[in-house]
């Protein structure tokens, strides 16, 4: 019996790495992308076309046994309208909840999940009152805020007024109490449509300029915090009825409590290190979960690992020079095949495995800095 064909709606680095993992299993892959970035060049089954056109979607989906999305913003709704019988994982209901930060918060509240105090502010006065009550708060666009975009930290009514004019939509915006967290964590879960799930160890994440810079495992959290983080992540996916891989980003307080920050219903940057450090990568388990195949072992197969993102430093065409980076012991370089370099654009990542987190972090930082693009 032939293996089922996996469709990936989106042709960026997440689609690329999922396709690479599926190919290792012998799973045929079809990718539909709205533009050519270079990330899909290693694959024959790539269609670059208008991915909102019904005829394009119908023809493409006809060759897929199951379809997943590279990001929650891919046109999953249009896909189901054009090809209503397609097996889409995660489903539209999950994507619609995650796309809107207000609906996310409501879903977590209904499930009793721990999260920051917040208000879904329908008016400017609602937002002012919430910030006055919280003392300091983060205002977020309901849709489209990520990596520091679409957010503003506010402490005064004047701050709120400036943020409201930029961020508010017709239904307002989200006001979250500022969390004085001790650390940030992320837990990735792979879950099949029948509810079977595996949970990866917690990752300690570090952000710079509102973007992920590094992720390390083991997390170094207490056993109780690690257990709580993994339990909350699994409960979050159940609340969203998510299928495939999803990552729950968490705040860890000084008392060791965990609060749900945000959820990505797809493979996530914090879990890229699973390619080199775990028995089964997030990308392979995503393909397995979407296709309904048995899930793989999410456990570590090394003592420690660190991933550091590689960002663009200039404008121009990519001309990679990896000699210096590859000379660093234990360094695995993952470039995404993007042809154009821009400052702060994610061009790849470096993962180093080592005997301890400190050694892995030191070498990963050095290797990432040594990559020339």
C-alpha cells in the first residue's frame, strides 16, 4: 500500500523542513506557495500560483490525501470552499480561534487554563480603564501581531491613545496585564485527530528585539515547573482541538507557575532543535500526526542542545559562506534557501548538541555569528 501524499499550504521554511522530514519517511509531498522565495527549490512537487484561486486550490488538493498549513494565515478557508472534502489538519475552527488573540483568550478561559489577566477592550475607554487597573499592560492587535509587531507596552492614558490609533480594529484590541516573568518557555505537542498525543520537553527561550534569539534544552526548570508546563501545553491543544504539531509559549513566574502566552498551531521556531537533539523532530511528528500515522518518540537523544537563529544583516542576494561555522564542533547549520537577504530576516538557524547547556550555547552563538550570508 502506497504512503499517503501530504499537501503543505505555504512554501516558507516551515513547509520546507516539514517536507524534508516527510521525504525521509518516503511520504510524497505537494507544496502550494503564493510566491517563489527559494525555500522550495529542492522539491519537485512545488506549485507557485495564486493560492486563493478556487481552480488552483481544487487542482492542487486533488493530489493530496491530507493537507496542513505552514502558518495560521494560509488561506485554509478558501481551500475548504474550493475542495470541501479535503482532510485539513489543523481544522478551520482551530485556525480561526488562534488567528484572533481575543478568541484565543476566551478559549483558554473556558478551559480553565492559567493565563495573564486581560481585557478584550471594545473601546478606547475600556483600554484606558484596563491599563489604569493593571498599572502596566501590553496592548495587542487582535489579528496580525507577531515578533514584536502589532504590540505596545502602555502605562498611561496617553500611551493607550497612541497605541489605540495604530492597533485597534473594529472590535477593539487585547489588553494584557504586564507579566514580570522570570523566564520564557515553550512546549511543543504533536496530536493526532483521534486525540493521541506526545509532548516534548520544555524549552527555555530567549528573545531579543521581540524575536526569538535562542532556545535551549533541558530547560533547567524545576521538576514541578517542567511537569506543569507540559500538562498545560497538552491541555491547551485539547482546548483548541488542534491536530498536528503546535507549540504553546509560556511565561514562567518567580514562583514557578506557568501562564499561557500564545499558541502557534504548527511547527515553531523554538522546536527547530528537535531535528538534531530529539529522537523524532517536530517536523516528522507533524507529518505523522496530520497523516494519522503512529507518533514518534519526542524525547531527547543527547544531553543538551541549543539553537540560535541566523538573521540577515544586509540587503541583497544571498551568497552563503559556511566554512567558519562548520568548523565549530557539533554545529549543525540549517539554511532555508532564501535567495534574498534583508536585515533581521530569518535566513536559517544553528543547533549545537553538547554535554551540557552552557557548552551548547557557547558553540551555537559562535557558529551563528560565523555564518556569512
